[in-house]
């Protein structure tokens, strides 16, 4: 239970919730995930995008149904605990915190790589400090900044689509959908592209700060996901039409390379700025989500109880936000996390597997169980289709969480 007077302020409406979801999804993922996905899937990139979208849709619908029933901070940590038992809730929360902390560091380093490549770590740490301060000042400030970031990123992506499709170098023949990368390649690409979709959970983790959560969250999650899918589909088609799957797979900065190939190199610096801004938006939303899940787990003593404190003025989980900010800053300063996309995807897919299993228990009717069943199967298949290193590290990290839970259970008074 949440102690009286320690709840968070419900200040977000439908538009704010959708913007937070868009800021989480329409971020650096679309700038970073296309190239490795194209290398894995080859001509099956668009098919991989469709597979990732289907799994994301199932996860989103399951999350929305659960968020309506349990409108509190913590997302699937709360859902798993309430529907499946404490162990599954803790496993989901651990998966989310570890996976998304790695994503935070990756996004911070993405900012540094685009803004000042020679001092990427310094810029990354500065970005983490600045956005942690923004989050500390209250959820409305975060929502306002996210709205600005989303607007800038959408404008940049729209420019990329118009330039690529409007150029004389665009060729629909490059959009052929095949399986030259094999089924395994398509599934691996779908798992990598899932990284770019996995942001709608941020809406659910903010359940305690949304006005009329039963109505708002149920509408905000599918709206944000639908808009994101449209944007990603347009960008993927535009870039493929110019570079083809082979060129896209070899690109170091796919969208910037696409506008150069389309005959407008002057737009490339603008795309780089857009990528940096997008990474900032993702980082802002990620810190929000990780700190709220940390808050929920600290309330139940699965993390240090001190992290459950809520600021008396700003009504935000200030200690959890500061702790997350410190950990991410240390990682961004010391670790090369270029491989974090695969590891993050594994953790988040494990998180959503628990969400779908939880949604399965809401209604015994067959029709209501189709979506969570498909989502659960999709999460498991995509998670174990990721690169071997990502799977091994992911399983190891989850095992650490399981051991910690067991040790804590032994120490708790019976």
C-alpha cells in the first residue's frame, strides 16, 4: 500500500500521456535500429518491422487492459505481482530496471556521438544530469519538454521521408519483400526493431500521475503505438527506396546517408541534430519510467526503502530519480554500450512476457485470451532470436535477480 500523503500528483491528461508514449518510441531507436535490423533481415526488413509491430500491439493491448485495472506506478511489476504472484512481479520489475538502465546509457551516448563524437562520454553525462534535473522538477516539466522534442523529431523524420520519396533516386524496386536473410534473420531483426517500439510501457508506469487513468491510459497506449507505427513505416519505406536493404545494412548513420544518397547532403547535419534530440527525448522518458518502477519496488522493499520517498513539493520520486540518474551517469562515463540494443530488447521482452501472462488471467473467455497468448509467444520467440551474446547476458542478469529474490525471501521473517 502507498502511505497516505506519499502519492504522486495526477496532472497528465490524454494528450500528455500520448506525447510521453511518442517521446519514448519516436526516439533514437528509428535512427539506430534500422541498420542492424537490415543486416540481419536483408530484404525481409519490412516483414520484420511488421512482426515487431504485431508483437508490440499485443503487448500494448495487454498493458492497457492491466493499467485500467491497476492504475499505479510500476507497470508490469504491479501487474505480475497482483495477477501471478510476487516472484513474477519482481522478475518483471528487475527486467525492466536493468534493461532500461542500459538503454538510458545507450541513449545518452547516442546524444554524445551526434553532438560531439570526440567527447561523447562527457556530453552523455551532461545530458543525464540535465534531464534528471528536469524530471526532478515535476512531471509537467517533463511532459512539456517531451512535447517539444517530439515536434522537432517528427519534423526531421518528415523531411527525410519527403526528400527520399521525392528524389529521382527513389526506386520502388528496392522495396521487394523476401526472405533472403532467412526466417531466423527476420526474427532477429524484429527483436532488434522491437527496441524502437518499446516505449508505450512508459504510459502505464505513469499510471499514478494520469488524470482519470482508467479512461486515459486505455486510449493513450493504442493511440501512441498506432502513430508510431505509421511514422516508422513511412521512414523505413523512404530509406529503403533510396539505399535498398544492402546499403541500409552498411550505413553508419542510415537516415543521414539516405538524404545524401537522395541528392540533398545539406540536410544531413539537420538529421544529425534530429537524432541527438530524439535520443534526448528517449533518455528523458526512460529515466521517468525506470524511476517509477524503482519507486514501486522500493515501496514493497524489493529495493532499498529510502528510494520510495516522494518529494513533498514536486510530488515526484526524487530519490529514485537521483539514484537512477547516478547509475546511468556512471555507465555513460565508463562503459561502451553500443551492444545495449540487443540486451535491452531481451530485458524488455521478458518484461512484456510477464505482462501478457498477467493479462491472460483477467478474463477466462477464449476471445479475450487471443491477444495475450500471441503476445506472450511473440515475446519468447523474439527474445531468443536475438544475437547469442544478448541472450546469454540477458539470461545471466535475470538469474541474478532471481537469486537476489531468493536470498531476500530467506532473510524475511516468517
